[in-house]
């Protein structure tokens, strides 16, 4: 029947959007962590809380009458970037090169941030509604905001790539990460480069938090649901920032959506985690430790 | 075991026994019992992380697994002796398989952390989703996020109606901790323990000497799992309910915090760290002025920055320095020996 076939096409489109959306979501929530880990070998376990702060910054700004897009795309990244800058100066810069200690200190920071936000906003759910309406494809309803998330993610990845490979600043940053002594001999202060890189990573995390704010009911502990996924995506990706991020997000997004559609979302979540375990067992250096070596 | 180590262990045990007898007059035994259980949990990570160099982000997995294994077995059997052993054996076996998978795959550092973290998450999500009546093991329903209540708590072997509870349960847990402590000390003084420490220091060199590093790490990891499982079993008996929260990331995080604050590379450090921090959290939970998470976070950040060695080693070092000052000025070699001795506590 033609009607049936049309429905199948609609379903295929809806599924495709959903799969791309879940991949984009993984990229979006992991990007800040990937910059900080891939460039600086610092694992920021307060990453989820940075996102949570970005979300709160957005909501506060919107409630204060700021346009929602300005709140998400400018206020949230700035707020979290400045927070990251403070934390880098006060804590993290003393711990460079001590991977485990940075993990522990940032874990402490994440608890601290949860406590602070609880103190300020209370332990209640706040939220704003998505600014974009849903629209139908055939018999199915598609969430318009999901498409916005996909677009933002693509723009963000392109921007990261452009900055890292096309600008002088990206060149200096990459050089410093490879040989900080050389960069320092050439007159660039590694301390400042680390500081700015951490600011950039934090700002991206804030952006993710802001963009996701309309999708989740925010509570002070919202961050914890992101950190594990972001952590897994970044580590499985391996050393290359962009290639690693994209490849592991694609793999995990596909696996989790495959199981979500064929069984249920719960199994999808578990499948993602099992895939991560198998992947790391087979490729202990992450995907870019074996494939796409030397890419960015 | 060298003579000085025997003496040190004996001193620690004597102090611990005195503390065990005095403590109930200061804090109620119900709270004390859980502090001891947390101490044992911290000891399990302190062993594999501090002496084996294996940073496990999912020690809570074995803790929860021990508790669930005990609860399920207790519902099915009704008498607590066999479930008690099951509660230790299941996490041991699970840790052995998981460890074998990781160490024979040559995973280390961050990747180890991620895998253990992920496995904990899988268990947490799985147990959380088992609310339906189709998830049954024998007579026990898994109960999802509600957990499993109403199982047989610890009893005197052979008599299911003679419960070990309240003060006697406190002594049972305290003595269990002392026994485990002594056993771990003995294990670390044995050739197995010495080689485990050597692996932590330089894995490649030990491997070139002909030892099977992968197998030894796996066994050490499994022993850590068994101790965490024992802590879980006791916890199940204490709380009289097991919930998925035992598998949670925050539980894992707390164990790591205990170890790092108490002092890595020692056994008493993690135990003391766990007891102090858990009691602090308990006290903070009773007031509403400060959020307890906030303070715990602050403690963790400050201790990483200013006390990277942990409380116990720092105190031991201070103590030996004071002792040195009082006696005749000693050479640097003895100072170093003292430092090493302090790390053995």
C-alpha cells in the first residue's frame, strides 16, 4: 500500500533524526571535556557540574528578561568560562601532570559546586520551555529543538576545528601541548596557554549546559548524569580531540539508539556502557590510538 | 614477617581493641557499626590502590554486589551462615573475572578507571530497572529502586532465631575488621604482597624478573573485591535493606575520598579516613545550616592540594620528626627509615 510505504519513509526519517540527535548530544556534552583532556591531559570530573552551572546561568538570565538565545549561547558559556578560569587559577594549575590528583580535586569541586548551588537555588527542579515548537513528519511528531541541538553541535565542532587548525592561537596551543618547554623557549608562556585552553573548554561546557537547559528539569545534581557519558566518550575516543570525539560519539550513539529502538531505552543505556567496556578492552588507547592516528 | 612489623601490627591491634571497647561509651553502637563497615570498605580500596597501584573507580560495585548476594541468598535459605559466605564469594568471583579481563588486556591508569566506573554504572542501572515481578532469583524479588527489604539478618550459626544485633553485632563487625586488618598485614608481608608492591613501583621490571604480573594483579583485585563484599554483607545486615544506591557513583566517590584523605600506602589511613569523614557526614546531616556535600567537597579539594600524602602518613611523619628532635640529632638515613616505617602502619 502506498500509504504504508509513505509511513515507512516517515519513520525512517524520524529514526535518522533521532540517531543523529543522540550522536550530536554525546558530542555536545563531551566537547569541553575532550578539549581539556585531549589538549592538557586533565580530566575534569566537575564537568557535569560545569554543565549544570551553565544551565542555571541560562535560566537565571532568561528569568531576568534576557533573550533565550543570548542566554544560552553567550551568557552560559561566559559564566562557566569565568568559573573555569577561577578554578584553574585556584586549584588545577598546581596539579598539572598529576592525573589522579586532578581527578580527585575536580571530584571534590563537583561536590562543592553541587553544595553551593543547592545552597543558592535549593533542591528543587527549575526549567524553561524549549523556544522551538515541534512539527509533524507524516504521522510522527518531531521535536524541533532537537534539530537546533544538532545544528549547534555541527557549528561548534566546525568552530573548534577552525580555531585549532586555522588560527595562530590554535597553533600555539597545539605546540604548547606537545612541547611546553619548546613553546616556552620561543616566548609563549605555557601557563597562560593552559589557562586560556581551560577557559575555552569550560566555556564549551557552559554552552552545552545552556543548550540542554530547556530539555532537562534542572536540579543541583543534574550534572552527574552527564559526567559518566562524557567521560566514557572522551576516553574511548583517545588522544585526538576532534576525530576521537566524533568517532566514539558516533559509535556509542548508534549502539545505544539501535538497542533503544529494538528493545527499550534502558537496554540502550546499558548497551552503550557495555560497548564502551568492549571497545576499551580491544583498543586500550581509545579509537584514535589505533585509527585516524595523527589527526586532530 | 619482620620483627618490627609484627610489633607494629600488634601495637595497632592493641590500640584498636582499646578503641573498640571505649568507643561505645562515646557514640551509640548503631552509628559505630556503620563506621566500622565503612572502614572495612575503605580498607579494601586502600589495599588494591595503595599497595597494588590499581585505582578502582567502582569499589562500590563489589560492596553492593556483596550486599545483594547476601540478601538474595538469605531470603532463599533463611539461615545466615551460607549467605554470609555467598556475600563474600560472589564479589570475589566477579572481581576476579573483571580483573582478569582488564589485566590480561593490559589496561591501566585512566582506562582501568573508566572500565570499573562503567561496570558500576551498568550494575546500578540494571538493578534500578528490576522493579518488575519478572526479576526474581529463587524466592527473592530484586525490587528495582526500592531495593530488597525483609531478609534474615546475621544470626548465630545454626540457630536462625538467635540474631546477632545491636551491641553484639557491633563487636562482631569490629572483630571482623581487626581480623581482616591482620590478614591483610600478613598478606602484605608475604612474598605475594611484596611482589604486589614491586608491581606498583615498576611493573615492567617485575615482569622481566619472570613473575606473572597479570595473574598477581588479578588476584589482588579479587581479594579487594572480597573485602568490599564482606563490608557489603555486614552493611546489609546493619541496614536490613539493600538498595541500588549502594552501587551509585557517589558511593564509589566517597570510598576514594576516604582513602585519599586518610592516606594512601597505609592500611590504617583509609580506615581512619572513612570513620572520621563518615562520622562528620553523619553529624553534618543532623544540621541544616551547611550542606554536607559542600563541606565534603571542600575537604577533598583542600586535602589534595595541601595534604597530598593523607592525614595518617603526614601525622606519622610529624611524629617521627618530633621524636627525632627530642633525641640526639640523627642522620638522614634513619629519618628515611622512619618515614618508610611510618608508611607501613
